[in-house]
C-alpha cells in the first residue's frame, strides 16, 4: 500500500482515539469547572470547608437546568462562615455552643 493512503480501519482507529481523547478532555474540563464553582462558594463563605468534596460530587450530577436552579439558590444563600463566627465568637468553650435542638428553638421558635 502507498504510504500516503490510509485504510478504512486505520481511520476508524484514529477516530476512536480522538473520541476517547475528547471524552477525557470534556471530563477534565467539567471537573475543573465544578472545582472552580465550589471554590467560589467556599470563598463567599457559603459552604464550610468540610462540605467542599460533597458539593463537588453533587454538582457533577446536576443537569444544566438543575444547575441553574442550584446556582440561583446559592446566590440567595447566606454566608454561613460569618453567621457561624458571629454565633460562636463569644463562646468560651464548646459546651457553651447551642445544640441543634437549641438552635432550632432559637431561630425557628414555635411554629
């Protein structure tokens, strides 16, 4: 065979390799995009550092429509870091912090 001519099978192999490479690139780009979004939420104080990995996993599973709704939700979400720091800055020990039940009572009251 002439060196300038490529067989159909060789073309198919090249196409499959390109598809695999494109898929790997798309996955890598999606992971970087998710990482960037989580970093923004963390920088804005909307999530605790311990929530970052879970947030990444969540964002990977959302459709575009779901992600738009989630983004809108997070835009309205308060800065939990500041809220936490304000709530517990005066506590001199762990024992002085409110339990989840006490927090619910304090902030939700009798509903």
